[in-house]
C-alpha cells in the first residue's frame, strides 16, 4: 500500500548476514573481499523472494559481477537455506548463498561436513525483517496510531511477550534502511 512505513525491527534484525558457500572442489577459499572468482561457476540461491537467500546476495553479485544469469554457468533456486547447503555440499552446485543463522545452526548440529563445503565470503551487515504499518493507518484508526504501535513495540520488555515474536527487543526502523533490498527487488522484477 502507498505510504506504508517500517517502524521497528528486532534487535537481531539490524545486523543480518548472508554467507556465500562453496564446494571444496572449486578450490575457493575464505576472503574478506567479494569473491569475483565465483564467475562462471554454478550457483544456487535459496527461495526466490528471500532477503538473505536471494535479494541481498544478488545485490552484491550485481554490484561486483553483473546480472546472475550472465555471470554463472548455471543458476538455480533451492527453495530454502538448508537445501542450499545440501546442494552445495553434495556438489550439485559449486556455490550458494545462505542465511548465516541457518548455516551456524546446522554446523553446530553436525549437519555440515566442513571438508566438503565452507564459507568463502560474508556480506556486510544489512537490516532484514521489520514491522511495518499501512500508509492509511492513522486515517483509519486515529492520527497517533502509528506512533502508538511503534511505542508499544519499542517499549516491549516482557520476556514472554518478546519470545512470541521471537526477539530480544525492538529498535526503531525506517523505510530507507531497506533501500538496497528494494532496489534489488525492483531490478529483478519482484516489485515495481
């Protein structure tokens, strides 16, 4: 809806990361610089609409190499993060993009063989999830409704209530925080 606005995000959502992972056969190694040597490899994103599994990795791929369809020998979508890890670990794709939390959890659970697949790069931090309100909320429910909802989220401290989100707490957010995500979604036709 027009004039919708982000008002809050979870504390954890401020510093999200995507890992680029590679099968051992590629010879790719961890680096702090964007891995331009992924060009001409096979690559899988996660879900087509995922911020961490598609939009932000594609933002950095476009910024450094160009459009993914022209960059990779073959490109696909696994559908979810754990499947991305499984496909790269099996060698079905040489490189993939995955949510750092899913990777870290699966690694800790022993579901990843670090001899077969490893992290070669991580994106800079970016904001991920947010709580937004419709552009007409103040007109429909009173001129201060946006401010009241934002104050309720930012002031929430009850552990049981926070665990239902699940978040440690909330911080302020605004639409401009998500500009790279929006630009990438527009560039690939997911939104106008």
